[in-house]
C-alpha cells in the first residue's frame, strides 16, 4: 500500500509568530512521526504577492529554513524545500487557472483583507494566491494538510479544483483533507483578542515573535488585554483574552484546558499571565538558540534546500507529466 502524504507550507514573509508556531508548526512536529510521509515547503512565491525588499526577502527565507530545522523538522525525517525551486508548482497553477472562476477567488477572505491592507498593490498574484496553494498541495498527491483555521477556505478551493479537474477529465488528483487542530487553530492578538495574531500587525505588543527574548515575552503577556473579572475560565465569547491565553498555555505545556483552568483557580490574572509567559519562553528560548546555530552555517541550509528540491522535483515531474497526458498536451521532456 502506498503511504499517505502530508503537505504544508509557510510564507517567508517575516519572523514567525507564536500563532504560526501553534497553529501550524506544533502540529507538523506531532505528525512527523506518524504514518505520513511529510513534505514541508517554504512558500516564497506566495510571499511575492506583497511587496518585498529583495535583501530582506532572502534573509527571511534563511530564517524560515533555520526555524524548520530548529523545530526538528529535519531532512532525514521529511522533505523540505523552497517552492520556487520546483517549477512544476507554477506550471500546475496555469493549468488549474483554466478551471478556476474569478468569482471564487474574489470571494476569498484573505484576498479581501489583503486588498484592503495593501490597497496600493492589488495584483493578480494576490487574487491567484489560492490556486498556487492548490497546486502546491495537489502536485504531491497530498492526503492531509495541517494548517491554521484561516487557511480553511483556501483548502476548500483546492478540494473543489481537484474534483472539478477529475470530473472534467479523469481521476487525477487526490482530494486533500484539512487538519485543523481543535485547540490553537486561531491564536488571537494579545492586544485585540477578536483579531487573529499576525506577523504583519503594526502593533508589536499584539504578537509574540519567535525571536522575542524572555523579558519581551513577559512584558507582552503582562500587557495582554483580558477582562474586568479575575477568574481564569475558558469562555471564548465573553472572555476572549483569557481564553486565548488558556489556549496558549495548554498547547505550550501539553495540559488540557480543564487542567489549566484548575491549576489557576483562585489565582489572579497577574500570576496566570506570568505562568503563560514562562511556558512560552521555555519553548522559544531553546528554539532560538538552535536557530542561531543553524543560521551561522548558511551553506548547510542551502544544501538541505537543494537536496529537498531534488526529491520534490522528482515527485512533481511525475505528477505534471500525468496531468499533461490527461489533458492531451504533447509532453516532450
Ligand atoms: P501574514 O501576516 O504575512 O499574512 P501569517 O502570520 O498569517 O502571515 P502565514 O504564513 O500566512 O502567516 O501562515 C502560516 C501558517 O500559520 C498557516 O497554516 C496559518 O493558518 C497559520 N497561522 C497564521 N496565523 C495564525 C494564528 N494566529 N493562529 C493559528 N494559526 C495561524
Ligand atoms: N497560504 C498558506 C501557505 C501555504 C500553504 C501551501 C499551506 C502555501 N502553500 C500549501 C498549506 C499547503 C498560508 O499559510 N498563508
């Protein structure tokens, strides 16, 4: 029996936040030693949908690769590679574009949000972003895609395009399943718990960066917006701030929400916030040390990416060949 494939990616659009870590990477780590063959990509072509400074962009790619390595997504256990190194991603995007309707892209929440936040640069790539993402996924016969809740709509499109293609031609693509963890799929801003924690938020106190030192982490959690009660209890609607902190604490310590609530029953918010900060620092500080070590050897990172790309290319080439044959393109490579 063929083994199952897991695929996911993150954009190198800046230093990752705790939201990226909890919503995406912590699940990747959990799924690494399961029955899935894991493929993780650095979605650099997606990042270009927003203006990038070329020098900073390259640095962000190294940083993200070092983050993957520091999280022990090591190349012996999974394939990891740079999206732009495998040209079949953009080739398949073109093919899928021919079965995608503009309306379904214009409806995407992320397209609408980013069109507002980058109103000076509403480009075709921003709109086509989900089709490139569908190509990333479908190119590898992916069964499972672990992502945060904000990517659910994009995944739905990938499933629809796979079905549409299969119906128009013949069964070619596997319909991928999302893996969106119940706990931590949407970590909220520390300053506005009704908004997603995002690395592009102008308010630096609203997110924990994976590069924040211990003092900064403590300071940011101390400033986190909560409510006027003093009871550590999960209630995402009426106590969004505290519930967000409970989620973070629970994921970082491996305790359930109930266990975490019990641990802080009778304690004030001050004690609770300090404990959340310490739990986060306990994971992030060692991770930063490992990341710095990897970053000191860029040659090693380049080598890992090159080897990963070779493995990915091999799989991608087989798939694009199958797609071209199905469509009736005279494939001459
Ligand atoms: P940007 O702010 O540049 O748009 P982002 O911070 O939303 O980026 P992405 O690179 O788009 O991050 O997302 C990488 C992964 O992290 C995705 O699986 C996404 O769902 C997940 N993710 C992002 N933010 C959060 C969050 N606040 N909570 C949980 N998961 C998140
Ligand atoms: N769009 C995703 C990143 C991404 C992705 C993918 C995730 C690009 N290609 C394929 C899963 C599968 C985001 O998180 N912003």
